[in-house]
């Protein structure tokens, strides 16, 4: 029973972390490409698709583990809090996802004195990164919904 | 057999090359030395990034820090950078310092001129402060060189978070600036609406050298890959960040483009990065086989790259001084024809490379 419970959460976390990363990386690429367009260079749909694919692979080495660790800590805390506030479970996990990505970016910015994820240089870019975490948190909440609440 | 002979040749080649020069430690225990200049009496001036300027005597004795050096902003890559003697130093004792000025919220690459009186700077005047100020402690550029007409070039960085500013003439980030020695603007600078800008589209240029034929060489750090050597021409756009061979540190593409019309291609680029720092065009006599070559220091690659350039194209490259196993911050040709190196360490050294004793040539 315990192993089934654990596997379900592990699978849900894997999906949530991957979704967060994929959405965050896709968003990061679009923000970076918009800057290139703003400089006067056109970006074709093919270039956009190719660059997005390259970034999904290229950013996986650093950004994926950072987001995954942040998400794991945040979801663990949200899970504990939801024991006391069952009705707010979804809200807590969505907030955990959003907050974890925001926190990961802000901590990196603070630690390196620069903005390593270029998209996060603007507030809109930073919030879009957070939105990727929001989706991840929602997915985790949905996939681990307790049977009693179904 | 032929393969064995070739293998043996490759194995012994480094020691043959290493035998052609000797490395001498001129001075030690300098705190992150950044740049050096050769005084007419044979002594050296050395800047240390934490904000001190010192004299190294002919015998290698390091002086106390000079008085009168402006307050510098020391953080990240910021601090005291280049020191350059006025072309008429023997007559006017003037020198130029570049450094990060300001504070965490408002800092900028700054150039002052001053008179060197003994071990003190007097009559310190601000020549140039890069505009706009920025709030990141990285990517300052800070290398200086004189053109043959006596005007002063200064490299500036993009501040990292402001990379698109390198393409905006309204900003002095990511540029090479050109001013007269009194800070006024030369009348023949290329952009009337950006009076101090000489060239643009740079990321973080850390090497600048003018050859005797007037060719200006510049190198700049790419992000992850895409370090470049460029031949600098007034008015040219060197492309950053619209075109680049490097990736962002996150692993993401900075741009889908490596070339675009109206943007200059480097004569050489390095991927992975070597983190080039300091450069000299070797035109002295001690190493005749290096005549006209670029010697480029490397921080990350811990060596000096000798670049053979013929008619504006790179035709060869060799790695030198690897045995130092040290980050190389600056490379200069001394008045004696020796090659001088600064190592980027808490107890940094001034190293002199001279031909090996008993060597046939030089």
C-alpha cells in the first residue's frame, strides 16, 4: 500500500517537474527570440521551432535539476500544510509550483549577481517562468488527489 | 613505423617548444594583478583588481600601494583595471587608469588621468564615465589603448543583464569608445549622435592591442563558447547579441544567428571558451619566429595562445606557457623584447618569458 502511494507520488512529481521545465524552457526561448526580433532580425517559424528544441535539450543539464529540486521542496511543504487545510490543497500546490520557480530564479540572480535565465530579466518573463511552475503544481495536485476527495 | 615516429614527434613536441623559452618570476604576491605598464626607467607599474597600484623595481621589489588612486568599486569582476602611460609620459608623467566606479546600484567603467609623482597620483581628473550606469558587478570591459593619432580607446562591457544595449548606439554599454587624451570627443568619430562610440556590438572585451601598422585587434568573451578575436574598424558592428557562436550559461541559445549582413565576423572564435584576457602584438626581436603574432592570455584555459595572422586572416595557433598552470590575466611585450605575463591569483605573479639560454635564434 505504502509503495503504491509512494510510486503514485513519484510519478506525479516526475510529470510535474518535466511539465514545469518544458513550459519554462519554451517560454524562455520565446522571450529570448523576441529580443532578437526587437533588434531587427526576423525569426521564422522554423527557426523558432529549432531554437526551442535546442533550448529544451540545452537547458536540461542545469535548469531542469534546479527546477526539480525547488519544486520537490515546495510540494513537500505544500503537502504538509494541506494536512491542516485540506480544502486548500490545490491552491497550496499551485502556489508551491509558482513560488518554487520564482524562488529558484531569484536565488540564482542573488547568488550570481546576474540573471542566468535571460527571460527572467523582465517582470513579465519572470512571472511567465513562475506560471510554468504553477502548471506543474496543479498537475501534481491533480495526479495525487486523495481518493476520499474524488 | 611511420605512425610510431609521428606519435613520438607529437609526444616530444611540447618539450621542444618549452625549451625555446625560459620563464622567470619577476615579482610575486600581487593581489589579482590586472594590468601592467613599463616605465621609462625599466620599472613596472602593476594594477591590482582590489584597487591598488604598485611599482615593481628592476630587482623585483614590490612597492607599497600608491596614494591618490581613486576609490574603486570592488565586487564581482569589478575593481581597478588597466594602466596606460601617456605617449608623452617622459615629459608629462601622465597616466590613465580604468576601473569600476560607483556602487552596487549605480556603477560604471570609468577612466581617469593623473600625474605620477613619486609613488603618488596627483591631478587626478575623470576623463570618461560610461553611460548609462548599471547595477550588475560584471562585464566592464576596461582595456585601453592609444591609436597612432594619440586618441584613447576604451572597451566597455554589456553589463551581462543588458546585452541588447550592445546594439543600441544610445547606450555606451558593449562598445569601444574613443576620446582625446583630455576627454573631449575626436571630430572624426563615426557616429555624430553617439559621439564617443567607435564600434559596437561587443560583449565583454578583455583584450585590445594596436599593431605598428595601425591594425587594432580586440578580443572579447563569449558566454559558453563564442570567444572572439576581431579586427576593429571605426563604425563597425560586431554583432553581439544578435549574432554569436556562444550559448547562454543556461545552455539556451542567445540567438539563432551566427552571421547577419552588416555585422562583422571574428577572425577567430573559440568554442569552448578559453576566457581570453590581455593581448599583445609581438613585434620585438627576442622571439623572431613570433614576429607580428598575437599573444592572447587565457583565464579558463590557463595558457597563452599565439595566433598567427597574415593579411587579416588567422593561419595558425599555438599554445604557450601551459606549464605555469595559472590563469593568465595580461600579456605584454616589454621594451626589452621579453613577453610579460600576469597571473590571476590571490598571490599573483609577474612572469617574464625570454629565449632559452643557448637557443640558436633570438
